[in-house]
C-alpha cells in the first residue's frame, strides 16, 4: 500500500471517528471526491452523513457539486431541488453543469427557477452561461430577452456578458445585431475581436472577417492563437494567399506557433494553392497530430495531386499514427479519382479490421469509391450492410448508378427508397435527377417533376437547376425555361444560367443562347469557363461565327479570362463548320499551350466535311500521337481519303488499324417498346447475336419482333 492511499484511508477513518458536530472536514473530503470523480466513495460518505444526521444545508450544497463533478446529474438535481435555500453561486453551478452536459434546455429551466426565487438574482457570471444556452438552442427571441435583462440589471456593460451576446447573435445568424453590440462596446478584449472574425466567416462574410482582423491589427490589439485560427479559414476560402502570408508573418513575429495554429496554416496554404508552403509548415512542425496529416492530405487532393496524398497517407501509417474517419474518407476519394481499386480495397480491409466500416461517412465513401472504379457490385455489397433507414448511403448508391450510366437502376432504387420509407432530401434529388437526363424521355421527367413539386423540393435552387438540365436533354425547352423563370432573380446563379444557355445551344437555338448570355451579364452575374464553353458551343452549332468571335474577344478583354482547351475546341469547330479552315488552323497555331486531342479532333471532323485532305492529314498525325487507341480518328481519315477517291490510302489506314489491333466498336440502336418493362428488342438482339456469332443488323432484329402485336416508338437512334 503506497503513501497517498494510506493518507486517504487515514483521513476517512479520522472523519468517521470524529465528533458528529464537525462538518467542515466532510466538505473538504467531498470536494476531493468531486475533483477525483470518485462516485462510489461519494455515495458511501453521503450514506454515512445521512445516518449520522450531519446532512446540513452546507453539506447538501457541497454534495450537489460533488455529484455533478462525478457525472451523476440525477442525484445532483435531486439534492438541489431538496435544498430549502439556494444561493446564486449554486444556481450558476447548476446552469453551467447542464450546459457542459449538453442539457441547454434544462439550464434554461434552472435559470427561470432562479428568477422566480426570492432573494437570489443573476449576476455577471449567470448571464454568460444562460446566453450561451440560448445560443446553442438557437433561441434568438429568448436571447434578445436576456439582452434586455442584462441592460435592466446593470450588467449590460460587463465585458464577459457583452462577449457572450456577440457569440449568441453570431451563432443565431444575426450579424447586424452583433455588429451593433460590438460597435457600442467601450472596451473590447481580444475575445471580442475573435468572436466577430469567427462569426463573420461562419455566416458567409469572409471578406468582412478579413477586414475586421486587419482593423484589429491596425488598432494595436495583441492577437493570439485564436485570432489566427479564426482568420486563416477566411484567407483560405477567399484564396487570399498574400493575406495568409501576412498572417503567417504575424505568427512568426508573436511566436504563436502552436500545433493548432500550424494546422490552420497548412490548411490555408493548401486551399490557396500554395502546396510548397503548406508542406514546409507541415515538415517544420515539432509535433503533428492526425489533424496535421489530414490537412496536408486534403491539400494534395484539393490541388489535384492524389498520388502524393496516397503516398503521405502511407508515411502516416508507417509513423504509427491512427487515421481518423475524415482521413479515411479523403483517401477513399483519392482512390476514386485515380480509379485506384487496389489501394481502395486495401483501405477497406484496414477499415474492417478497425471496425470503422459502420460509420456513415466511411460507408458512403466506400460506396462512392467502388462505383467510380466501375465496381458497382462491390458498392452494392457495402450498401447492403448499411442501415436501411439512413439516407446518405442511398444517395451514394444513386450517384454510383448514374456514374455507371445505369439510369433505369437508379430510378428503380429511388422507388425502393420511397417504398421503404427512407427520408428523401435535396441531396437525394440531386443524385437521382441526372438519371433522367441519361434516358432523355419526357414522360418520366414529367413524373419526377410532379413528385418534386408535391414534396416542395423544386424550391431548392440546385434541384431546380437539375430539372432545367433534364428537361433540356429531353427536348422540352419550354418546360426548362418555365422552371428557370420560377427561380427568384437573386438566386439565379452562374450554374442556373449556364444550364439554360447550354440547353438552348444543344438544340440549335444559338440566337436565344447568345441573348440569354447577354441578359446574364446585364444581371451582374459573372460568367465562368463553363458558361463561355456553353455559349461558344451554341454559336458553333448554329453557325453564328460573328457572335462567336465577339464572345471570344469579350472573354479575353472584358473578363480577362484565359481560354482553355474547351474554348479553343469550340472556336475551331465553329470555324471548321463554316468552311473557314485556314482560320481554324491559324487559331490553333496561336494557342498559348499545346492543343489537346479535342482541338485536333474538331479540325479533322471539319476537314472530312469540307474534304480538306492537307489539313486533315496534319490533324490526324497529331491525333494518332495523342490518342493512339481511338479508332474514330482512323475511321475519319479513311473516310476523308475515300471521299476524294484515294482508295489505296483509305485501305492503308484500315490496315494500320489492323496492325495495331484496333477494331471499330459497332454502332447500336435503341428501340423502346411501350408497356414493356425491359426493351424486348434488346433481348432478341442479344439472343440472335449470341447464337449466330456475328453482328446482327437492326432490320434482322426487327424481323424477329411481331410489330403487329406490339406498339412501339423509336426513342433514340445512334
């Protein structure tokens, strides 16, 4: 038996043998039990005090605190309720205890009891606690009442109270009210400034958060680690690399290089694209935790370097650091992006050994990884082991089906969700709706639109945007534009405009697409790369060469956007369709980067149309280097030679294909038969092909179907 144990036992023995009038030593021992969270000994001493008749009001108060510190809230509350008199200190303790245990509503009830009691008033410690409770519960009206009480009770100018009000208003999204409190404060601490910076960022005002930080530094307020951790996410979100570097300079100057600050610096540099600087901070850290490693791994993924993310993860494991569920989801994302099934399965094995495969985030990431690696059967295997009532795995499975072009399966899975009573949310709709764009059939689109209207999901801008897209792909531009018009002007963002412009361009309505683009610019919405691609494609398909050139120059001069490969492809295609082959080739030669296969493909396609063999051979030469396995390029060149009567050259191209071992994929046709669950033509086609061992024509397939007995319509022929 060691020394400390002997001392405690001796102390208990003395207390038990002491005269019953002495209660102060019992209070001391109870405080000791509370500090060490000794619940069993607390109960034993409580029983002794009851049987000994020593349970005075003072002892009861200490017992309340002791039971609370031991985590025995029920007993603490029972003793508290039995007390004939309760002081402000004890009320404050009970409120604080409930907040610490997540019982903010109970904390509010204790506060109301305090107000009703006689001779016991809240003080400058009570209000910060109870204001925090209303903040956690997002009870803004209650918070305003508390604000009024602080003013009436003359605690409205107390710094702790004001800081809690700032936090409450910011947490409830009342940014302007928080600003009024802040501006009226005669004295501001570093906590006041930090609360404003953090609050502005969390409420979507990253620029203002950065401005407040600069004002804080300019006012000579001494920043601390919390200031840095509050402002760096704003720098990362805004991609303000220079501002982030200035903050880093202050960290070095003030010697604030704690682990949490270094982690925030790594995250900021990564989000600003400064991977080298992020890695330098990471490598110079004396101590790294799982957040440090995860931030660096996330940085590599954000900047497109998935291989480095996987390599760093392996080093993390070698160093014996256990990854968190966030780390695992990031690594699975990297595996999915790289189509790296091998490493993905290894991670899955590790997750199963660690028994983490039941976490929803990891389950969802596994489903997504397998689907993007084109192993949907493995996605389904993971899915079958998840909880059938959780929405997120269903959403991941829907996205997986869509990714693998299994639109019918995705729609069937959604119907099963409805049957099983799984909660449908906006993310479900966004995962499902692209499936209707794949089948491009108007009747199912109308059906899902009716469901979304009844369920109220159409009011969600992302869902409405997806509906515009699938209506456009199904050929109903009128319905697409009708939904576009229902979206409030303030919510018509760049994504909505891009989709509607692309829809009109897809169907050859170039003039309307250009008109919509101009309306968008007049509405103050700044076009992005996708928008320019959509409107340039519209000009190309409609033969609007002058409009296309105007928009291309507008992109370069007015928006100072550097054209990418897609933009040049659109321009080459537009000029090629118009027969302006030399201009198309000259444009390619002026490109500031090496042209991709799409640019040369557009030129070759135009050369076939206009029988320009010289430029066609140039384009084909580049395409054979960039895409040696693409049979389409060889077929186009052979077609060009054949159109000019150069049969020997055409035959040589086909021989070259044979030598390489390439074979043109056969075309296919899809015929939809009404009232049939599965296209019967597809089934017969498969049967004929498997039995004969040769390619079957569409006519042969149709001859096998009794068209007199089955209504049909051709939905798509490719």
